[in-house]
C-alpha cells in the first residue's frame, strides 16, 4: 500500500524508521500530473533503492508572474496510480503552507549555469527550483535522486548545487521519454489541442535535422541555428523562444562545435511553451 504523506514531520519519522533498518531511499521530485517520463524515473528508483519517495508539489516560487501556476494540471488520483504501478512506496504531497509557512529569506542560487537557455527567459525560475529541491533534499535525505534529461539545464544546475553544497546524494539523469512521433513527454502537452499536438512535432524534427548536420561535420553554430529557425518558422503555430547550442558542462554559448555540446530549444506552440534537447558527445 502506498502512503500519502502531507506533513514534513510525518515523512521524516517514517523515513527514519526505514533508515534504521538500513533501507536505501530513492527520491523522484515532481510537480505531479505524472506521465511516462516520470514513470521511468520512478521505476528506475524502485529498481535501485529499497524505498522510493515521489514528491508531488507544484512549487509556486519557480513560476514567473505570467506563467501557468494556477492552470498547471493536477490529478492526484491518477498520479497515485502511476506511482503505485511503478513501485513507489510514498507520495509526499505537501500543501504550499507546509513548504512555505512563512516568508522565505533564504534562497539557493547556482550562478552562471542559469545565464543561457531557459534561465535567460524565465527570471528567477532556477532559483525557485534550486531552493525547493534543497528543501526537499533536506526533508527526504535520499541516497539517490532522479531527474529527467528533458530539463537539461535543471539537471546541470542540481548536479552543480549538490557538488558545491556537499549534499550526500547521487543525482541520476534519465533519458527523455517520447511519444511515438517523437514529441517529448511533458505534463504541458495536455494543454495542446489536436492541431497544436501535430505542430508540436516540429521540435523533435528540427533537433533531428540539427543532429544530421553535426553528424555531417558541420561545426558552424550560426549555420545550424539559421537552418533550425527556418525550419521551425515553416510551422505556422510555432513561435521560437530560443534555439541554442551551448557547452554541455558550462552551458555557455559556443560559436564552433569542437567539444561536447547541448542543443536545446524552447518553442511556443499556440500558448504552450515546450522544451526539448539532445546532447552530443565526441568520445
Ligand atoms: O522538474 C520538475 O518537475 C520541478 O522543477 C521540480 C524538480 C520537481 C522542482 O519543483
């Protein structure tokens, strides 16, 4: 039977018992509305740990004033089913008042890695993510924590934060899970109508074209980005937020492809902002 816990104290007490019995704890932080991408993280955690905790918390401090906090999709009953089916033992589902009982004076900033990509477009977003993940890590105190590679910048930021602040937690990045036509799974896909859903395949199709150019030894980033922009602009429902090629580790923009890189994009399909990426390694 899966336990649904809303209170921090109760979660701590429960996990203390498991730890006393030398059980390992895997942690999958989420904002709910679980899809197959989350399912793959939960499954991996339950294969690699004795106990898996899934947190479901739509974190208000990572949403900007014009973002989709209020309409962010929620469905606890369905989430429960996905969590159980994939081997989770505990869902931590705190209220906002439990996580933020008073005005927060302490924030976690991971500098530099938040300058490009989504960080440049969503001011304060990664501060909100790093802060809530720190709080969740301190509450759950897991052995391993699982994050999807779809949020590549988030994963890089969490890894650096864990290193810089000496969290004794192994961070595991898991591959992007896709629909049959290539669209990366995302809770936000549920906002798309049928026409938009079809248009949304432009992200993966463009990423594939970029990969092909790099495979064919194109190293000039401007040429690649120009091709990508032209390709996306052919789709009338798509509006580019950014298409960037950055160093895979520093997340700084590059002009020429020489070392390992991350190719990432954010594109509005109608009103819905979708992200996708791939990394390209040379050895
Ligand atoms: O990736 C997400 O769903 C969120 O950013 C996270 C890591 C759960 C923090 O709120």
